[in-house]
C-alpha cells in the first residue's frame, strides 16, 4: 500500500512540476524586437526585447546581465546537424552522421534515430535552462528538404520537430520554429513563434501567416537585401524583420523597427 501511495505521490509531484513549468514559461509577444548574435564578443547594449545567443558560448552571467537589463534571452541549439567543435561531439555515434550541410565541421543527423539523439538534445536543452535562458531556437529542423545522406520523410521530420518542441516546453522553455516554411501548418500548434532566414529573398514570408493569425511572433533575418527592399512589407505583415551579417558576429544589425 505504501508503495502505491509513493507511486501516486511521485506522479502528482511530476504533474505539478510540469504544470508549474508551463505556467512560468515565457510567451513571446507578436511584436518582439530582437537581436541575434552567435559568434564573437556579444554586444550587450542593444535596446531590444530579446537576445538570441549560442547555448555553449554564452555564460549564465551574461544571461543574468541581460535579464537585469530587462531582456529575454533565446538559446541557439543545433538539433539537426552534428558540429565537430561542440563539447558533446563525441557522444554522437558515426552511424547518425550524414552529409555535410555546407558549414565547416557540420554534418546532417539521422533524425530517425530518436533513441540516440533525444538524450543528447535533452542535455543540450538543459544547459539552456540551467543558464537561465527563456526560450529555445532549435536549428536545422528541416533536414528532410536537404541532401542529408538519409532518406528522411516529411512525417519523420514532423515527429522529430514536435518532440523538440514538447521537450523544450517540459523544461519550461518557449521554443521557436526555425525556417521550414513547408510544415508551418503542422508545426504552429507546437511552437511559440518562428525565426526564419531570408523569407523575403526567397518569397516565403506568406507561409508564416498561421503564426501571425495565432498572435505569435515571426522573426525574419535577411542577409543580402537592404531594408528598403523588404521592411515595408514586413511591417505591413506584422513580421519583425532585420538585416544581419550572415556570420551573425555582430558586425551588422539594421532592424526594420528603428
């Protein structure tokens, strides 16, 4: 009888913790001003609502400093490719590593191997949570549209992406869909917003309307277009657009809202 009671108590505690995390989770507003930097010394003085920074290279102290300045902080984590330079790179067996994705030291992952990838990705998300980040930006969640070296299907991608979103929420993190305009309708219920690259350059911005209709933010980064080419359209649509250097090193930041 005591064992049954303890078992029920454990379940109750877990449910309460999950409910508490969900209640405390940040809900990004639709008109979210934001700054994105993944390499180089972080410029901490931008007057924006949210910063998007690398999980491994950003310290808990930097996150605390941004919180003290009234900023929310989004955690960049790669969930779709292996990166040779990450401290957990040796945890990925060679069998899950596919073709290179065009960036030095990166190879696509076989996202069908959930039993291998889920523990590694959960550990990465926990790093974000432990450092105090408010949200997750999971990169490369569109392998099925690329030459990965694996015969990935759209459904297998959805299964993986939805798991990523659920796991982030379990840890109390908001989560943004990264690119993948082709699966917006299926993914929008699971994600709290979108961060897309070059939706104007590739004429894909309209694909993200389900997020705008749901009152969620659509963040757009352009690299090659000047603000005069797209800001008016982004502003009319309710999209939060900005120009960045493709290296995301802080050398260029020209937002549409300034």
